[in-house]
């Protein structure tokens, strides 16, 4: 069964606005990763947050992790048309990092 | 540096035919895996390998075989293709076994249609 689930399933915003998507997971994890997938392409790693971290930044990306709620959020600030893509969280379970499972993704559309 | 290379990019099969999807990586990664992606289902793990000679099942292994004879290659075999195996297949690799690492590098995908 899939470990992570993203919310919302789809999001449409205007260029320049912020986009927030959430990920919930079921079991204890070593880390949580966010990936982007442009249409028709493979996934690209964006950012990894460890289970002992609460917040991490990378450029316009901000990721938070709440292990007590088993949830994470990805914030993209000042969005651009090029951010249009699907975003997935991946959650290697503690003790079973090999079975990296993904959620169904959030499809983000940034309107110029 | 090519990264993860998948072939073929597109394939059409008839029900019952067999084929192999190829995956090769040139990053000396220990870990390799296969996913399938279907609309509304996200990515589902088929099989994975933590090193040459070591493979294990993921979430949806039925109908697929894998082997890992070298570090570089991880082919996925469909023994008798079924329409339910129509999907986009992704191969991914990562550096090693340590916890708190494990960034996956993905290939560009192989789109398979089974008629």
C-alpha cells in the first residue's frame, strides 16, 4: 500500500502566488523527499528532510515536517509558469528504506 | 554522465508476448528499482535491488521478473504481457544503503501498450 498521500490532487494558481501542497504518511520514516515530474518526463529530486528536522529551505522551496502528525508540506514561493508540474512525496520507511513509495501527487498549474 | 538510461522509450505488445525493459546507470549506484505509473495511481514499486545478485519484491511484482547480474544494469522482464500492464515504467537508482540518504535518480520512462 502507498505510504504517502498528497493533498490537494490539483492546484491552479496565478504566476507570482505561493503554492502549498501537503503530504501525509502512515509509518515512521527516516526521511521524507519531494520530487517534481514535468509532463512526460521522469521524476526529479527537489529536497530531502530528515526525520529529526522540522523545516528546510532550498531556493524558493520550503519544506516542513511534523512527525507527530505524520505530515509534511511543500511551499513554492513566487511561483513561475515553469513550476507547472506534478509534485510527489516519497517516504522511505524506517527500517525498510529500500521500499521507497510515492503518493499519487499534486498536479500544479501556474497560469502566466 | 548519462545518469539512468531506459530503453525502449515506447513499445507496443500483443497480449501474451514477452519483452524486457532495459535500465542502465553509470553512477555506480547500489540501489535500483522499477516503478509503474498509471493515471490516478501515482508510482507503484514493482521490484528493487540493493546490489548485484540481490533483488526483492515491491508493491506490485506479479507478472514481472528482474535480475541484477551487474551493478550497472537492472532489466525488467514481462513474461506474458497483459493489457493490465499497459503503463509507463520508470527505473530509478540511488547511491547506497545508508539511512537519511537515498535521493532517487529517475530515467525518462518507457511507455508500454499491451493490446
